[in-house]
C-alpha cells in the first residue's frame, strides 16, 4: 500500500513540474540557456534545455561544415536552416503539450546531465 502511495506522489510531482515549467520548456528551443539558469531543478525544463542545446550544436556544426562546400553549400545551408526551424517548431509544440519526446534526428544526443 505504501509503495502505491509513493508512485502516486511521484506522478503528481512530475505533473506539477510539467505544468509549472511549460514556459521554460518552450523557451529552451529559442534560447536554451534560460532554463539552465532559471529552472535547473526541473526535470522537464532540463530535458527540453538538452534538446534545445543539441539542436543548437547541430545547427552550428551544419552551418560551419556547409560554409566550406563550394557553390552547393549556400543551397544546402538554406535547407539545413529550414530543417532546424522545423525541429524547433516540433520541440516547441511538444513542450507546450507537456510531452518529453525526443526530437527526430537530434533527440538522441545527451549533452546535459
């Protein structure tokens, strides 16, 4: 009986964390540093901060690499920007719904503990 009460309390704590930090989850995809500073105790905010940081690292790396590709680099860089924007929108929608789903392609990266 006591184990069931503990499980219920943990689920309520997680639900409260999500509801209290949805804005931080959304901001993580726009500027990942904000949740790192303002909501470092929130599991939900830190998950989305990690996703936002991963997306930022992939965006910078792709643009740096594509800068060295002659002629097609500019075209591919534009396509990469559109892909990054699409992933940002997917992440923002997921955070606003209270979901903790990894982003396609970059969601497996874990840069924060």
